[in-house]
C-alpha cells in the first residue's frame, strides 16, 4: 500500500512526531510478534532499521529510513517486507511493500560461468589476437552475468542472496507455500496497520477519512484475498485492492 495525506496547517508541526511514533510503534509491534515465536517452522526472521541512500544522488537527497522484515518459508521462498514514512511539506507519506524471491538456480549459474571460462581458456590458447577479438563478445556476456550480482553486493546483500537475485527459480505455486506466505503477510500487514492507527491516536493526529481508510485496509487484509504476482522472480504484493498490481 502507499498512502499520502495532506494535513491542515495547524497540524503540520505534529508531522515529525507522528513519523517517529510510527517507526517506534511498528518496529516494537513486529519485534514482539517475532519474539513470540508465532512464525512456527520458518527460519528465524530478521528485523532491522535500515538507512538506504541512492549513491548517485546522495549529495542532493537525504537517506531514507526503512523498517525491513525478512524471513524464509519452509520451502525456501525469501520474503522481504519494507515499511517507510516520509514528511514532505504538509504531506505525510506512508508505504508498505513485500517482495518474494525464489530459490537459487545453482545449475544455471554454474553453466553460464563454466561456459564463460571455457571460451576464455580456448581463446587464450589460440593466441592473443583471438583473445582480443573474443573479449568483444565475452565482456558483454560477463557483464550480463555479474553486473546485478556486484550491484547487490555493493548494496549490502550477502553473496548467496546476490547470486539468488540474479539467478532465481520461479516462486513456488505449491499451495502449502502460498498459504505460508499469505498467512504471515496478512498477519504482519494487519500489525502495521494497527500500529499506525495507535500512533495517530497517540499524537492526536486526525485527517478526514484516514481512520476509515485504515479500518478498511485492516478488514481487507483479514477477510479478502490478494494476489502474489510471481512474474520476474522478485515481485510486489499489493494489499487491500483487487485491481492493484506491481510487476518489477
């Protein structure tokens, strides 16, 4: 979901306190849920406050604070949930996204790199002129294989996760895995929405229609289905509306 609300002039001074309260309440809510062991057989989830920055624009743009929640299903599907909140002038922006990542295609990754190495060694054995001509093809090929992996590593991902982001299997449509993902996504989304309502109430922050919208989203997350778009391996899941879809 993504929500943007413009507040009255007399409430502008509340925005930063509301933002801080949102981060604190949501982080504590997810931390308590995680500590309660309700994730069952899933691997230990990871909950962090993360500062992201866009390096090409770091001098002109501020860092962005995210609450990042990661875990892995029994069938090795990686799930990442991201929450962030920003204040722009007299606007409050709130967003929650979830991303799914399938298992690593080890054989495909090894085949590409073995082929790359084999061609390089063959051209090297034929002599420098052949090697120079071969590099015209090999460099773009190596770039196609490794650029995204190196980018993920530079962004702080682990080596195996970086490989997985570049060479991943389709997300499992096994009904057990779909249920595992949906149950926890719904639970976490409801926790975030309820913590958001509490943060607004704590700061006496009222925007026309906002409370009703949050109640609607909470009800949708609990009682309605949502589609997990599995095209492309990493995909966004949008809650609370049947017509919303994100495909990376």
